[in-house]
């Protein structure tokens, strides 16, 4: 008969580790688990922070774009406001140079005989040139005397006889200039 194999094995199939090696191996396993958990936690935190920063960046970009659109839309309004501002400055200058012409015209009408005043001209320096068409020298002398009296009472300044023309029909055309006092 053949020898029976016995179930006794004298060679150990598994070698036992020393208790120190087992402690180190257990410690390394725990350290590995803790490292994996820490890596996953840090990865999750970094991902959340990235998503939040990316969302904040997108919000800021959309806000920037809406503000740019708003400024662009208001550019035309601003141009209109500046135009109005410039026009008000011009109107302000015009109002500053506005004088009570009604009083002066009443004064001119007072010393002008009916139908003798042929034209009135006013320049930038408020120099007024009156053109009269009269039939006689006496009428012209009355007008000149009235203007001289107004100059003596300081209603007008520096009167001058600018031109004097005798017309074919016997009429006289005279131009008198002065500066108005307002």
C-alpha cells in the first residue's frame, strides 16, 4: 500500500509576523484610510470653492455687461443734456445782453415827427443809427435839437450826424447815430 498522506504539515504555509510588524501594518492601513479620506475632503472643498468663485466671476461679468449696456444707453441722454446745457449758456448770454428797448423806442418816437423815421439799425455795441426822411431842414433841426436834449439829460450818449442827402424831389435823407443808455 501506498503511504497515505497525512494531514500533518510540518512546514507552515503562513508565517506569522512579529507583533511589532503587525502594529506597523495596522498603523499604515489606518494612515492610508485617513489619507484617502483627507484627500477626498480637500478635493470636495476645493471643488466647492472653485464652483463658488466661478459663479461669482460669471455674476460679475454679467453685471459688468449690463452696466456697459446701461452706460451706452445713457450716452445719448448725456449728449442731449450737454446740448441743453450749452444752449442755456447761450440763452443766458442773450438774456444778459437784453435791454429795455421799449423805453428807448418810446423816446425815439417822442422826438420823431409822424412818418419821418425811415429806419432803425442797432449794432453789436448798442450803437443805434436812425434814418429820417423829412421834407424840410426845419423838421430835421427839430429832430436834431430833441436828440441833443436827450443827450444832455443822459438818455443817450455821443449823438452824431452820420449822413445828410438832398433828394431830387426836395426831401432830405439824414442818418443820426448814438449810443443808448439803459
